[in-house]
């Protein structure tokens, strides 16, 4: 599932750049930049990391801080440090078979899909509260025909976010599973993930991929997702 996970992730980044900023492709190096906000703002490499690609990465990363994504072990920290990139965070690429997942009808939260400008503003605000970086409303509105954004509501209060991206190969990617800090510790992340899995099944997918932080691993494993590979991020 590693290749499917990477394909979904990078196709989403490409979509973000093309619709809300700039997408650069140069000799196997890709950069997706947002005009406003913090997402996607990513760099990645297709294939071997050559000296030529290192030069391209270095030149692209100078004008705007971009996160360089690496999923190949041969890309060493020392090599990237030579061009000024240093490790920041690590995520785990995961996949799960949800064919037998059954949606609980006893959830306290309600998941609502974003369709309007007002709804996009709410989603953006809750997302920032949960993750401390910004996906702005104009970006959401530019992508909403191809990416499903959901706000989780509890007693008429927006308390969490999620995203689903079904790519051109039919792979369903789950993103942005987050609960606002004031509502954590109440089991709502489980409910949010269950509700999001239900939406994945509604769009005809029985398998899903995601990228998890160390904090989220336990949640996703509870629902049968397993670890496939590591993704490391570097910043200039």
C-alpha cells in the first residue's frame, strides 16, 4: 500500500497547488505552493535523489518555507543538511480494510460536509484550533468539488474536522482528523473517525489510507489500520 498512499498524498498536494497557488515540476522535483495559508507548501522527489535534484530543491525552497517530504530511507539527514534542510516531524503511512466496518448510530457528533463560504470559514477555524496551521477558506472552496471537507458538530458547536480525497486511481485518503483542544479527552476522536469511515464507504471504497502522527497511531490501529512506511518532513 505504500505506493498507493504516496500517490494519493502527492495527487492531493498537486491539486492544492494547481487550484490555490502554484505547482512546479522540474526534472523529478515537485513543489506545491499556496498563495495564502500554510497548505500544501510541500516539496517532494520522484525517484533517486541526485545532485541535480538537490540543487533544484535548494533553489525552489529559498523563496518560501516548504516542507520536504521523504519516504525513502536512502535520503539521509546529512545529505539534506548540506542544502539546509533539517528534520521536523515524522508520520506513519497506514492503510486499512474497512469492508466489514459498520457505522454506529449512537454517535454524539454530526458530520456535515462543507459546501458554502460560511461553512468553509468554520472548518478553517476549527482546523487551525486543532492543528495550529492554516488551510484557508478560499483553498477549501477551490478544492471542494474534488475533496470532501467535513466539520464535526456536537450540540450545535463545531468541534472537529476531517477530509476525504478519492484520487484518480480510486484510492480513498483520509486527512485532517482533528478535535479542537477544548473537546479532547471525551472519546470524540473515535466518533469523528467512525463517522469519516462511514463517508468513505458511502463513496464506494472498502480500503483507505492515511498518515498518522505518533499521537494518532492508537486510534487508527483500533479500527484495523496497520503501519506501512515512514514519512519524514524537513524544513529549510
